[in-house]
C-alpha cells in the first residue's frame, strides 16, 4: 500500500511537470549573412574582371562590329544572313555546330569534338551552356557568329575536366545550319 502512495505522488509530479510551457530550443551557433555578402562581393569582382578581359579582346579587333546582348555576352557576325528574317522561337528545332576557344583563340573543343547538335529552343534539357542557348535565339539560318561569354554563361565553376579550369571566359563560334519551325 505504501508503494501505491509513492507511485501516485510520482504520477502527480510528472503531470504537474508536463503542464509547464515549452520553450523553443535555440541554435548552438547563430550564423550571420556575412558569408553570403562576401560571396556576392567575390562574384562581382570575378564578373568585372572577366568582362574587362573580354573588352580588351574587343578593343584589339577594331574592324569587327561587336554587339552587347541584354543577356550579358558580346557577339560579332562572321557570316551574316541579310535575306532571311526568321530567327528561332520557343519550340523550334535548330541544327548547329560550335567550337569553344579561349579568349586568345586557343582551341578547347573543336567542331569535330562537339559534332552537329540538334536543339529545341527553350525545351530540350540538353548539356548545352547557357550562353549558346541564348545566342542561338539571335541567329538566322546560315549565320556564323563569334560569341564571347563570361564564365557564368559558359562552364562556370565546374569548367571542362582536363580542358578548361573553373571561372574562365570563352569564345564560341556557332554556325546555325537549319531552323525547323514548330510554331507557325
């Protein structure tokens, strides 16, 4: 009987202890946004340095007419199609070739290595750099264009294993062979 009395007191204490208001646990260490701010500053410096490098290449070629795109890259026509006005739109299938070079024209990927590419504008989930995907939208059939991409529109942090390190701006020469319009 004596044990029952102790058990009742124990349950009463547990009941009263469970009624206490719960308190939120605090993190062991609180992080600030300083890492993100430092990363933003580092990336802004990187982009500014890459853009300056591309502008030096442009300045060394005064005979070419370079155009600055809204997307953040520069391009110049090698072969321009003055007769057609058709440019690829969403869903159109395009066939093209391309090369990847360093800014001083050292080959990184040749036309033989990349081969003939088929791509559906803004629909194909294909291993194609952002700069080329956006550059194709500015081209007409039969045109060849030299694109100058900062690293964030090219191979970025990852680069190309055994060929291109991380965060290098590149030059890409793209020839648009055909446009198969899906939307009339």
